[in-house]
């Protein structure tokens, strides 16, 4: 199994260069916000390990909200972020990026302060990478190659059924499975299909994963005599604060909605980027660190095969701290419209939305961090839309395929790799077709 990694490379845009940068980014697109795979700056077709990637100008339009607690307005210059999800480790990817897209990446980040210049580009990318505070992978170990092979296999099976449907009708499910399996392996033998075995799981990744799964709970247990009183005191302090926290959920300006809508719904999958400032105070900051740490632990060790709690529409997601943990940016790749995406979470895991975002300035008031908040649907949706920022360039390796499609295709392949299936198992497999 080849595990996935996520990268987030960022640098502040140099004064006076933002217009040039936006023109460069626009030139990478086939449609607003959607990359040409053969664009001259970062030719995504040359990479066979990138699931999703994006370039986004991180320009927070809600910085005025930082005055809500009586302090001065906090200012941050716009920054360019290059983010994505890849198979394998980041060092390998950064080396590939330097090999396949050096001129383009130098041109783009050349519009930033402290750009890479003519130096070691892979080293510069590593130095400007910001790790996620929490991240989610829909199906750990499912590579771009596997997704594409599974999709081609599913299409081949559908083709066999369509061409000879009459002979399959009325046949028991185990017989249908065996006949289709025989035809698929004939396709493989003839070179019409390629089914590559999974690579061995890297030992160091297994060891790190095991150490994290065991070490984090053990450390929390050992530190519990100190952490429990602090947690109780912090919870009481947060409860007092959340009763009077200002809510900033006005109607989203139509022009902002129009900018966002211009890059959405070109395909069954969309990108989402949102950011905001954290409420002031160390208690808020460390509560956010702890809550995102808990989300990250669950995503690493519990929700690893197709579902984040009861939500199946997310391919990848991550939260990244910026500016000494005073701001957070959230990025995801999800299926369906934004409205259905928000409704899915509100209806299924509203408490999770509250835990994830309640420490952002202006978030709808919560009760003990779990209740309230997103349950006020109008306020929550306005808050989220207002904090969303447009993604200038977005690439996906398998357009037209939802996360549910990927799971379905993988189940079909697993069934065909089995020498035979029993009655109930075979019937469930045939129903996938």
C-alpha cells in the first residue's frame, strides 16, 4: 500500500506583483479556476501521483472582524499557496515538482517575497511547506494509478455486460461472476487492461502510524492528572466566553458569491478553500490545537475507508495553522454542490462542524462547543460562504468520478480478484454492476 501525503507550500506575495501573479494563474486554466493539464507552467499531465492540486491566493477578506474584541485591525498581506494531495512521501514529490515544473514554479513563486530564485527548488518547497494541523484521506492507500485502473476495469465489465446482456440474464450470480472474471483476465492477458498489484507498505510509515496510535493516548493518559484540571478550567472559561462571543454572519455580498460561483460546479467534484482568524486568547488557541489534534487522530486511525463519520462525499481535507496559530485555513475536495456539502455536515455531524470551526471569530454561538452553532443553518451558511475564498487554479486527476464511484469500482475489482464468490456475496457483487 502506498500512503498519501498532503502539501501546503506558501509565501507572501511581493508588493506590486499580485496583478502579474493573477495573470499567470489565469493563463493556466481551461475554464475559470480549472487547470489545463497541459498548461505550460505546471503541466499536471506529467505527474502520475497527484490526486488534487490547487493554487490559491490567500487573501482574507474578513480581517476587519479582528476588531470585534476591541483590539486593532490585524493585517496580513496576500500569500500564494500551492497545495495538494499526492501518493508517496513529500520529498519525492518535491523532487518531481522541481524536475517537471521548475520554470513555472519559479515564475509563480517569483512573484512572492523570498522566492526560490535560481536556487535548489525542491529544498525551497520543503522549507516553505506548512504541515496540516489535521488532515483526512477518504481511503488511505488508494493511489491515482489504482483509481484509474479500477475505473477502466469497471468500464470494461460494463462493456462485456452490454455486448452480451441476453446470455447473462437469468444466470445465477456466482455464474455471472465467474464468466465476467474469465473475460477480464482475458483482457489483462491481451494487454487491454492493466491491473497493477499494490506496492508494499513502507515500513517507516507503518512504524510512525503505530507509534502515533499508541503514543498519543499513552501520553494523554500519563499527563491526565495535570491535563484534566486544566481541561475543566478551560471548558468553564470557554463556556463563559461563548455566551457573549460576537456573531458575525451578515448576508454574503452578492459580488463575493458571484466570484465563488464562477469556479464551482464544472464537474461532480468541487474544491473548497476557507479561512479566518481565531478568537483571541491562549485558551482559545490551545483548545483549537487540541480539537484539531483529536480530529487528526480519528482521521488517521478510525475514518480511513471511505467515510468521515457518516459523510462519504469528501476526497481529502485538511486544516492548516497560519501566522503563529492565529489563523486557520481549511481546504477540501468534495462531491456535489456546496449547498449539499454543507447540508450533509449539518444534518449528519453538526457537532463536528462546531468543534472544528467554533473558535473562529464571528462563528454562530455554540453551547459547550458542541450544541448550537451550525444548527442555525442560515447563520452557519453565511459564515462559511463569507470566509470562503476563490481557488485560482484547481486540478483533479480523475474528473467525473465521485468518492462513492471510487469505492464501488474498488469493490468490483476485489470481487474479480477472488477466484469465486458464494451466493450472497456474489449477489451483492453483481448489484454493484
